[in-house]
């Protein structure tokens, strides 16, 4: 429950909930194991969702860009500071994972080029690298446009934005 202008409200937040009871103290080893497990869960949920989007079993309307993330962070911050820290961790892991995808322009794309170079014994041609980076730029821009469109749609600003350009 959050106390707002209209009184008390229940806010659902992307799988987060306020901590139940008290926080549990853990030693460094236990904390590392718990953090590794939590990170694994975030990666697994993210990959399953993206796999479902690619295979058509889930909609891409859950993708959020900066506007959606900012709005969600605001909602989570109203719940508790612990929930906000958990949210920041989820976003950090998801963005780190995205950065490792084998898309040229991202770090994962660079790793892909390095692997291809190691297999071939020589670098890719400049033309191949240029085409790869153009493809990567197209993929990244497409994801950004979809995420931003989803954010604008959720905020009910589609008519406003189309009026600006129409």
C-alpha cells in the first residue's frame, strides 16, 4: 500500500514486492551465493521472455525504454528503498545481459568478431565489419523504437506524439 493523493493505493510492480518481515543478515559467502542465484534468475526470466517474443509466444509490449523504466522506478521508490535497490539490480543485470548479445555495436558483437577472427586466423574485411555494424545499428534502433513506442503508448501519448509529426 502506498499513501498517495487519492488515499491508500495498491501498486503492482513488475514482480517486486516489499520485503516481508525483517532483512536477513548474511556472511560474505552466503551473500555471494544468494546474489549469484538472484542474478541467474533474472537472466533466466529475461532469456525465456525474449525467446518467447522471438517465437511469437509472447508480445513485445512488455519491453520498456527510458520512459517506462523511469516510471517504474518512481512507482518502486514509493514502495521502499529496498524495492528500489532490487529494481536497480534487475535493470542492471538485464542491460548487462543485453550488452552481451552477439549484435555488432554491442560488446557481445565485438566478442563475436573476435571469435570469428580467431577461427579464420585473420580479421574480417572492413566491408564485412561495416555491414555488421550497420546491421547492429538497425537492430539496436529497432529495439529502441519499439521500447519507446511501448512507453509512449502506456502513457497515453500516442495521439499527442502523432499530432506533433502529423
